[in-house]
């Protein structure tokens, strides 16, 4: 069980942190909530204590004999601040220690994750921009806010990422020091990344489709990891079972043809392209315009035609240096067979890296973990078996290793 200190600053988004406490506890972690005095104006002490199972305090004088302002930081495996307001970010950047939360931030040596939430004008203000840069230089991980509806009628960047999104970042940091260091380096800063994710759907008639079991989790994890490491990310999203991460531009598509068109449109502007979507190999030759009815016959005969090979098209049409990465979901009887299938596909598709996994017996699709073999033209360059967020960072490590 990991020990998480959840700092809550005084913003209207504090109510979303209640769900974050529940999620982290259901994932098996011990959570101690440290709100600021202002945060208690939005969500009361009793709520935090009931959700976390721990006493809540805001100052360094309560139960002083426990020396909580030092102990909490020293014992934490992760310190997460959500929401992190402009005021809290400013106080943390200047090294203030005027309440329990800022004392914890100064005493901890655990990874620190900030999830900012504030109005757009405050997020974009030069002071906040400078404070965030200062925190990142010191190794603090700052999860860029989402864009969307803010307090009142306002809308724009500054919305707190959804609790599910923050949870995924937090879980990837707990117990994986390589991921922590990768995010701190922000080694994809300045890179434009294009990623496809999810499963395509090919229409049979007005209400039915041919689809696949992809949840989109791995592609979304790749997008989240790239954004955390500083990249400008565009996600071409087919059907997803998980929410899109904050800080990522999204193009929604349905069919393989739509996905191919979107990828081809965005590809010239990308430095790295990752084809993580589960793309249909076949579509119906003539989808029915209305619902196909039962007519009492034995069954239904469909004519299927091959879809466009998106990955091969992207590889053969690049007009400038780009790293192109494909995914191969195979049903292999052994690691040797998976390697053989992967090497053949890599040569056939013309991409730079291929991420292979064995989906036999219902593995991978819809699961939170993945086991992958990453290949280049010379053979296996890396392997990983972990939470999909951690696997995503190992894939990015392999990509960065060959990025010009």
C-alpha cells in the first residue's frame, strides 16, 4: 500500500478531489487529505475525514507533538495537489511554508504532482507561467489543465483534469521511478506527436457495425505520456472506452476510412506518428442505408472488401524525417512466434518501430495492463510488462532513442 498525501487548494474544483480520494483508496492506496484553509470553504473537514479515514488539519500547530508538517512529507510515496490554484502554485514556487500543505511540499522527497485549476486568464498570466516553469525545473510534475467550461459562463484552458485522468497519472508515478524521471525530463518538449487510438467501426446498416474489442486504453496512455513529457499531441480517436486526457487535441473518427483521412491530413505536421488504433482490415462493400430486417432465411451473406493500409500508407508517403511507430495485436503460440510475426509485419509496413503484443485468450483488450515487445529492423529493442501508462513511457523511451 502506497501512502498518498492529497493537497487540496481553495478553488471551486475542490469538490472533484472527493472522487479522487475514492479512486485512490479503491486502487488500494492510503490517502491523507491536507486542505488549505480556503479549501475548507468549498468542502468541509468532515467530508475529507469520512472519505480518507484520516483526521484532517490545515495548520502546523494542531497536534504539534506529532510534528505532522515534517512527518507527512517524509512518509509520503506521492504528494498530489488537486486542485492546485494560482495562489498555491505561487506559494510553492517561492518556497513559502505558511500552512501545513506548503510545509509538506518542502519536506517531502517523494514525487510531487500538481493538477492546476483556475480561470484561463490566471493560467496564462506571465506570473503563473513563470511559477509553473520554476516548479518543473525543480522536478515537480505539473499536469496541464484541460480546456472546457469554467466557473460561470467562461470556457477555456484552466479546467481541472477529470479525476480519472489525474488518477492514471498518479498511479503511473507510484512505484516506477523511471516514469517519474522521464516526465521530469520533459524530453518531448518541442515535438509534435500524432497518435491514433481506439477501435474503428465499419457500418453494416443504419444501426449495426463491424468492430473490435479495443478500449483505446493504450493509445490514450501514449497520448497522456507524450503530453506529460512536453509534446504537442493530437489524438485521432476512434471508439474509446476511456476519457481523453487533458492537454491533448482530439479528432473524433468512426471508420477506418475516416481515420485514414484524419491521419493523412495531420501527418505532414508531425515529428512522431504512432498508430495505436485497432483498425479494421475489412469493411462492408455496400452498407445498407436502413436497418436490415430478419426475413426468415437461414442467415445473412455479407461482401467484405479490404480497407486502406493506414500504417503502410503513412510510412511510404512521408516527405520529411519522421519516426513512425506501428502496433501489432497478434495471437501467437509463443514469444518466438510473436517475434516472427512482428518482424514480418515491420518489414511489410515500412515503419521504424513496431510494438507487438499477444492478445490470445482475451488478453490486453480492455485491460489496465499490457505486455509488449518493441522491435526495430535489427530485432527486439525493449520489452515491458506493466500498467499501460508505464508501458506507454517505455514505448516513448524507445522512440526517443531513435528520434533525430
